[in-house]
């Protein structure tokens, strides 16, 4: 049992997937924030283009 607990403590095979998940989540948050900030400006730009 002691050997198994030591193995569990040192096991790192799932760590890479968690890091990739965190990076993807951070990228999604940045993209959503950029769209929220720039959305009205982009809409105004396309509205201006469509009126000409």
C-alpha cells in the first residue's frame, strides 16, 4: 500500500492535459473579452461600409 501511495504522489501523466486545458481556457477568455470590447466598433465599421 505504501508503494502504491508513493506512485500516486509521483504520478504526472495527466499533468500535461490539465495544462493544455488551462491554456485553452485562458485563450477562450481572452478571445471572448476582445470580442466584447471590440464588438461595437466592428459593428459600427460594417454598418458604415454597408451604407456607402
